[in-house]
C-alpha cells in the first residue's frame, strides 16, 4: 500500500475502534479531542450500526449529486445532518458523530492526493501571492477583531480558520487542537456556511460589474469563498474556464491546512494558563502532507488516484454529516450579534483582499 493508504488504514481503524467503547461517559463542555459520545445504554451492535450510518448517508449524497446536480455532496450531507439533528427528537446520535469525525480525518488525508507542487506552480507568483496574503490577513484580522469584540478565544480561532482556508473542513481539522466548547464548533460551521453562501451569490455579480475576465473571477472565487463546493458553484455561473482556475486556487488554500493547524494551536497555547508548548501535527494533517508529496512524485496510477478522489469525497461527506448533527437550532440561537459582526467583517476581508489584488495583478 502507498504511504497515505497505510496512514489512513492504521489511524482510521484505531479511531473507529476507540471511539465506540470510549463513548460511555459524560460530555465535556470544554474539550480538545473528544467528540460527541454514545449513550451508556447502547449495545455493541447498536454502536457499530451507528458507525456505518455516516457512510450510508455520504454515499447517498454522492449518488444524488451525480444523478441530480446539487450544491455538492459535502453541503448536502451537512444539510442532512442538520435536519437529522433538529427533527430526530431529543436523542443525540453520538456514535454517528464519533465515526464521522474519524472518516473526515481520513478524507483530509486523501484530499492531499488531489494536490501536487506542479499544479500549485501553474498559478504563478501572482496567484500564489494572492492566496498567501488572503489567508494570512483573513486569519490575523479575524483573530484581532474577534478578541476586541470580546468573543470566546476558541470560537474566534475556529471562525478565523474556517473563513481563511476551507470552511467547515478546516474547522473540523483544527478544533481538536483548540480549547473550545461544542457550541463553538456548531456556531463556526453555521456561520461559514451562511456567509459563504452569500459570497456564492454576490461574487459573480460583482465580477460582472467590475468587468473581470473569466480567469480573474476564477482567481477571486478560489481565493475568497470558504467551501470548495461553494467555489465551484460561484465559478460555474461564469463558465468552465473560471471553474478550472477557481478549483486550482482553492486547492492551493487547502494546501495551507497544516500551517493553519499550527497557527490555531499556537494561538491557543499562547493563552493557556499552564504555559506554552510546541504544537504537534495530528496524524491526519501529517498524512495530508505525505499525500501531497506522493502526488507530486507521480507514483500512483490514474485508477488509484480516481479511487482516492472518490474516497475523499465520500469520507468528507460523512464528516460533514457528522458536523451537521451538531447544528441544533435550540443550541445555536440566539446567535450573538458580535459573532455576526465578526463574520461579516471577516467575509469582507476575505473577499476584498483577493478581489483588489486580482484586479491589480492578474
């Protein structure tokens, strides 16, 4: 097996093995690594059945997207999870959420096989500069504004990571290294989905008003919009050329996920009462880096890459379903007005910086 496959096989098996037996206990309001847990009254058969449900839902969402074009399987799975959480009564499907988290981490590793150094080089210095400046400024300014607004530090860090890199997937990737409450994760995911959807509508219209070319709109969309599916949706309004450019730019932002994890962890450690410690990369972020190197070396056949691409979509969709299970309306509302203000300002930075740079340099 290839390096990424070995990493996924070992750690996914380990995560699924321990997620179910350890799910008999009390929830913690503030946590670094633990996710939602199963009821102590659930038997082994019930726990294993719940672990399979995210995969079934993800497969259905992928199939639906291929049969009938939707907002993308990831966003569809997030919506299904949200509906299940709000319409499924008072019981929380804890085993599903634990399994979904492990699958999402495996999906992050497989996403690395979509990237190569050669593909990133096609953007040129101007394109890479736009991505780096946008990510850096969005994360930095969001953290500063959030702290000034008096919001919880963990919530601010999650919002900054999601709005600057790749939306809900980035939030899910960094939340294990940040001191946060479960409600913080749910709020950050909800905000990145809502504000990203707003950009899907606004950005193509603004590009047309500014007289941007298809390539310029593609660069702008890829460098500013939060979710991959949202980027594709916005660029599709313009045309195929914009979609190709936007996807490449967006994946370049995704390549910064390991850096974002380290930044988020370092920010959290800086405020830790017990003092600072060096942040360590979790297995799935390290696996992502290995996967990028494997793709760069071009040692895998096309069939293996196609399988990995499907696996990445399937696992990430399962992970989005798990995140949706945490979006319970009664836990989210009322949304703090300071958070809405922060997300609006963060979205403005994420859109204005690459938009201006694109007009000047591309």
